[in-house]
C-alpha cells in the first residue's frame, strides 16, 4: 500500500510519531481495513521495549477520520487492559483531536508507560524470593524495564533492561548528528523458580547499546566483570559502570588521537581528498610515483592507536573488466608503534609506500595485460 493512499490527517500523525519519538519506532506495515474504500487506515508499529520489540496495531477508520484510533496489542499482552488502569487515558481518547499531529505519539508514549507498569506488576507478583529481593535492591534506579516471558515450550524467565551510566554521550562528541540519545543497557535474565536456593545461580548477562553507538564504542568487545557467588544486581552494577566509564573515556580519547593522525597526513601526503570528521575513522589521500597516480585509503580502528590503521591503494589509471578501479588487498605490514607521535606514524607509512606503490603499479599492469589477451 503506497503512502499516498493514507488519509492526510493520519499521515501527519504518523510522520510526527516517526520523526519526534524519543526512541526509534518503526512502521511494519500499512494496509486498508476496507478495500472498497481504498484508503490505508491500519498501521502496525514496532516499538522498542526491554531491549526487544512489541508490535501494536493502530486501527483508524478512514470513513470517520476525526475519531480516535483503536489499539490492538500483541498476543503476549492479552491481559493488558490500559483503560482499566488509567482514567486519564479515557479522557485523552474522549478529547481526541485528529487535526493535532502530536496526538498519536502522545498516545503511544502513554500506552508504553502503562505497559511498562503492567509488566513490572507481573514480575513483582511472581512467587520467587530471588526476584523479589533483586527488585527491592534496585528500586531507586530510574528507567529499568522488566518483562516476563512464558510459553509452553520454555520455562518462565524474567528479563531486566537496566540503563547504565546516565551520561550524555551525544554531547561528548562534537559535531555528532545522532538523533536519539545513545544509551548502554545491561540485560539480566533470571529463570523463575520458587526456592531461595536459586539465589546462588548466575543470571544470563549481556551488554546492549544503541546501534549507532558502534561508531564510538563496541559493546561486543567489552568484557563483563564476573558475577560472584551470592551477588545481586545492586552489588554488580557499580563495578560494571566504573569499567564502562573508563572504556567510554578511552573511546573519546581515541577520537582525538585519530583526528591528530588525520591532521598529520596533510604535511606529508597533501591535504586529504576526503576525511570523516566526527569519529575520524576514514581518510583518503592522493599519491603518485612519477606518472602513476593512486589513492591511499586509511581506515582507523576504534582502538587506535593501540591497533594500527589499515591501508588500501586504489589506482586512478587502471580498471578491471567491469570498469571498476583496481584496488590492492588490505595492507597492514608497515612499520607501526602506538608510542610514536602522529607525525612519525605518517612519515613511516609514507616511506613504506614509496616502495609498495611500485609493487601495486606492477600488480595493476599485470591485471590489465591479462584482460587484453
């Protein structure tokens, strides 16, 4: 169903929801409730919750576009009855103004908050001493989300999504264009039991971050501290946050180190043709050996300068059979030490390429000769 079949009042609310939501909400599908009318008035939203997603159907009526929509929740939320919980929600729907583009987002945010309360109540009602103790120790922390899973195929589990640090990471990176606030969470999963003896078991732990944060810091490379016997979340989290704080500080410092390296390229290679200016992960310079002209692509890792950059050479004069410029394999076998000053790093790479570019030129000529046979 194309977007131009959505009634204007609905599309205005949907666009506002997507562009202004404090967390990324996606549209899974849009379809028509009445095919005879030919207007799309049904929307499936994919909403982040507890480091997973929930799907809700927003049901408008294209014949009565001024009416408030109905919301159909997923099968995992069959006992979620928000109108029985919140009198304010009833008033909100009764006073629905379809011409106000902010209404749908406000409704979804209110329902998500009520859903968070509903899931928390489910977890608190579980007959498990370990869980009751864990919840009591983290009540003072804000933003924790909980979710209880249950099915015939798997034993019951309770998932916690615990926001960490509370830093304004976006504000720590000059020029950063991230639209949503970047966050790091600890996912903690406890099996549901009925005996306090389970208190000695170690929960499943996983560090999760906003996808965009990988440009700065990879949580997959972070080693979680050990969960000691008898430990609870309230004891575990301070140590974890202290280590994370150090890693984030190192990641910010690495940006500055990469920026200095890129700045050092200009006096030696000439001003870079391209350079990524926010995270300073990539730069491209022009090189030549006589009449042979080529590009040098620099890729700088997150752990720079502990990890060395990689290089790829690209000819500006030789092309493969598809008309694509010929490139070298990734180059890593050049002199390197993280202790050198940026100028020294760049000068040694330049000296290495003085000879290596001749090998690359021969490689390009061999390929083009083979193509002409």
